[in-house]
């Protein structure tokens, strides 16, 4: 009985996910042929067009180059040809191939169940070009063409996958899981187009698919596997069910790591999770994930997790994940649940309701809103028209400190945000940011004044009382070129113009600045990505004298994970080749901490959760004041992409951290820590270990 059920499920999944393509793309000259001979005819026509038009570049001719070059191209669902990848050491060869394919005629696209689809091919071209003999179109069998072997025909017309069967999420309103490594690749392609609305993350698949052929990006990595296990492990979703007007995928998620740090701590992480993604109709998508995790991390990470523990007896909060309970004697158990609904009634609007994270900015860090804190409930509206993308975010946060906990319930607060992204020119993007924080003071609950998507929050905050909330303003700029983009952010928490011009370090001139640059395909090396970024935030920024109005959630900052009172430089390098990848990161900076001693209990502006009124001085405040610590972090990671459908990776990493405060304390001691780790993980969110 069990065997029969398993067989039935296997057949069901196979039929739903791997049905064969009904018909190849059709050239006009092949239109009268039967379906069985269309692949052969298609191959012959492509080869004839290439051979007849090809002009060997002088550089290749002078080098007496001989080899077979593979060209990856697609026939789109509208019947157009598009080159995706040319496996050649010569840039001139790629240019020539792209020129040739631009001369190809528009043809009838491939069909699946009588619906036009996109189909991708790998086509070998022999150099010298004379070795590619054009063949005569034969209506019936391949064997009548002796000049092309059966193997060559198979390779020349190899279907990697069709859009209708493997990656259904690419044509949905689901979010693309946000990791910096993946999104740096998106930024490059978006910068080549007229789209510069790249600050609000995560992106929606349908939004990105306008500018990037996501199927082609993943299809380049797909490996031909005949077995069910091989397909599931290396290429596909674990389960894919499709019906009339709906589909959903089910995938296991893992983050399995083992390692050791230089202080003798054996580290591990054991995350098992399940993710369900799907869509009903064309406009409604959904996603849900549940993570069950246990872990022990490097010493400095464990100490920080313990230092931000919540009220109620739990020993820690895992940064970026959530509240943890004890596991064994010296490890943590930290469950996390995330889910959202996504609805796009038309091309102008997308609405999302869920529990998760958001990010606003073009940098590695964000001074507006980052993903460094735990997930939270949110409602988001993205509006796109003309040269504008306008984002509204409404969120619920909580403060878990003992002084704000009442009868075991954590104190709640609300945040409303606006971010207006405007493409001022083809290359210049300007962003305007505004947010306000308030709580249930005087029983007012969620203030519906802030639901107005166009109102200025500062004016509402003022009209409801000087202590009724805390607002922040921001400005961002991005200028893009072919391979380089420059970006910046300015955050203003509070200021007085007269105090700024006097340059006397007034405590309430609370602001921060970010300047960065990204270099794609650096030094003409494909897939080499470089990024440099500088962040500086003045003391007391993001804090308030009303304890619940700070810019934080679950004892973690909502913007930069260092909080405030710091300068920081970040350098990033990434490189990938096929499924192999290598990433490195350098972070160094200076941050001012509080002494927290019996002789000095003042706030020096680095802890956003401390009361502004506990400051040491009104004037003379500078970045790095207090117990200044120099911080240096170096991280290197290399690995192999196991499955592009789920972003499953094998990796090894080494992290070095030097923390050197002026005055070592029990909380902030001088440390040198090297952490080596190996693992297998489904890379669908950002881990931050650089604080």
C-alpha cells in the first residue's frame, strides 16, 4: 500500500513538473514539416544563418584560434532570438555573434499545450568557420544528413528547460529572497536599462523579469540529469504542483554548519525549514517559511546575543533572527516564522501583508531601513508610474527590555515610512525618505493620520503633540554608468541650522551619511564585482528621550547594525564562475561605547536604546566619543552552488575579528577571534557577523 502511494506521488509530481514540450520554434521554411522533424530543421536553419553571415574578427584570425565555442541563446515567447552567453575568451567573438543573431528573422515560438513559451538552446560553433558545413533541410529523418552527427544535433538543439516547467516563481509577484550576493548581479542588469529604482528590497520577480531573463540566468547553471534524485538535488524544486490557474512549490531549507573559533568554542548551526511558495491566478501570490534552529556561534557573536537578551528569562536574541531559548548548556534554540501575501491588481500597484524584513538603500548597509533586525509584521504598498516608484511601509515593532515590559507583555510601537524614488535623468536617481515612530500613548493605538500615503509625517507628529512620536528624514542619490554606480544616503534625525553652522558639536545635530560605489565586471573580468562603502553616524542618532521611540526592534537597530556614534569603511569583492563562487569582505571602523562604570554612567550616543537625557555634554560631541573601540573584520568565503532553484550552497568560510577598546570592560573586552566554518545552506537571507 505504501509503495503504491509513493509511486502515485512520484507520477503526479513527474507529470506536473516534467511534461514534454509539444512543439519546437518554427522557421517559415520549416512550417510544412511534421513535428518530429522540426528540431532537425531548426538546427539546420540556425547553422545556415550563422555560417553565411559570420565574419571572423581579425584578432581571432591572427591568433590562429581553433576550438568549438558554445553559444547559449533563447527563442522568446514572441519568436525573437536573444543571445544569453558566449563561451569565448574573445570579446570580439561575442560581439560578432550578437550582431549575427540580431539579423535573424522573427519566427513562430515554441509552444507548450498550445501556449507560446520561451525555449533555450546551447549551440556549438566550430572555428575555423569552414568546419561548420551548412546542411540541406530534410523533411523526415536526421540520418539522411551524414555531415552532422546525432550527438552534434542533440547538443546543438539541447533544451535546457522551458519557462513553463521549472521556475514558476519567475512569473509571479513573489519576492526574490534578498541576499547581497544575488542582488549585486541584479543591480548590474537593471543599471543597463532605464530602471534605477533599486533601493527598495526585496524585489518582486515580475518587476525584475522586465529587465532580466531570470530563466536564462538560472538555465546557464542547470545540469542535465536523468534521475529524479539528480534533478531534485541539483536543478529543481523538491515538489512542484500545477493546476488550472494555480501552482505551488515546496522546498526544504537547511543551514547546517560546523566550525571552531580561536578561543576554543566549537560552533554549529542546525536549521531545518520548509518553504511553500505559490500563486492563485495571475495577480495573487503567497509564501510561508518556518525555521527550526539550534546553534552555537563564535564567542564574540554569542556575547553580543546575550547582551541584547529580552526580559522574561530567555538567554539571548540571535541578531537578525529572533528570541532564543537555551539549548543544552551553552547553545541556543531560535525558531523563526516568516510569511506574506502579495497582490498586484495592475501594473501600477503591488500590496504585501506579512511578517518579514525590508531594506531601503543601494548599499551593503542602510541608514534608512536594513534587514539586520528580527522579522516584524508589515503592510507594504509599492506604486510605480512614469519615472516614479513610491513605497509605503507600515510596521509593528516591539521593545523587549524589562523597563518597558508590562505583565509579561512586550511594549509595542508603530512605524510608518514613505520612500519616493524618482528617475530624474537616465543616469540619476533621487530618493526621499520619511518615517515616524509612535506608540499607544494616551490609548491612541495605531494613528490613522499616518495612513495617508502622501502626508508629511513631521507635520502630523507636530500637530499631535511634541512628544507624540519621533520622525526621521532622509535623502538618497544614485548615479549609474555602464559598469559603475555611485550611491549615497543622508539621514536626519534632528537638527538646528544655527547649531550646524556654528560647528560646536551640539548633541541634537543627529545625522548620518553613506557614500559608496559598485564596480561590475571589474577590470573587464566577467562576474568580478567590487564595492566600497563609507558610513558615518553621529552620536545619539536614532535615539530619543522617550524610551519606546528609538529606531529599533527586539533590542536591535533597524538601520545600521552598529547603531550610532561610529565611522566605518566596507570593502567587498565577489567572483563567480559557473557554479563556483568566492566572496571576501573587509570592515574597519571606530565606534564609541558607554563606559557603564560606577564612576561614569553617561550615555555617549552609541546605544540607540539609551535616554538622550543621560548624555554627558550638550556641546563638544564628536563621532567616536566615549569608550572608543577600533574594529577590524575580515571575511572570506568560497563555495559551490548545489541547486540554483533554491540557492543551496556548499561553503567554507574564515572570519577574523579584532576588537580593541580604549578601556576594556567585562562587556567590551579586547579580543582577537578567528572563526572557521563549513556548511551546507539554502542562502535565502543575509547573515551579519560583522559588528
